[in-house]
C-alpha cells in the first residue's frame, strides 16, 4: 500500500474510533465489517488513559486482540502500556468492563490456536500484516475481571 493509501486507512480507523467513542458504542461495534472493541490502557509514562479501536475475537470468556500495528516493524504503543500496567478497560458495543491483559508471544504453546482464531475473525488481515514485518506479532488475551 502506498503512503497515501496508508494515510487514508489511518484516517478511516481514526474516524471509526471517534464514532465508536462519541456514540457510546451504539455505532462502531461492527461498523468496519468485523467486531471491534475499544481498549483503554494507562500510559506507562504519562498515566493518562489511551484508547485504541481494535478488531477482536472471542476465546471462551476472553477477548483476543492482535498487536499488529498494521504490519509495522514497531509494535503499537498500547502494547507497551499493557506490559507496564496489565489492568485495562474494554468496551464492546455499549458494554464497558475492567479486565486484565496478558501478552502471548509466538513461542507460547497456545499462540498458534489464538492467532488462527483472531486472524480468521479478521478475514486473514493479520497474516498479511505478519508477512510485512520480521517482528513476531503477539496476541493479547483480555480477561474480564
């Protein structure tokens, strides 16, 4: 994708997140064609709440998200926040709840099953993102408190 195409994609994702937030989740959960949630983390350096709209899959009672950053060689900032402070808040549609996040790396025995579940739920996009980077993209398991 060209840099202009990447900018348009980022603008659309930013718009999606704003709509999701401003409507209190009435609009946004399935606005982009796949289920998405708002993940709120606490900034590791600022202690400010940071929000990211992310596609998710379910694994029993847990939610799965992927720290793909669009296939960038750099992980998304929210991943560093989770490493420092795993207590998060997740909004799915109009429902918001406290949760704990756990990072699952590619060398974890359960990684492949979780990766396959969330990749399938996102129509294979994460596999394409993984092909763009040498960084092994982690899966994050979010368990409601």
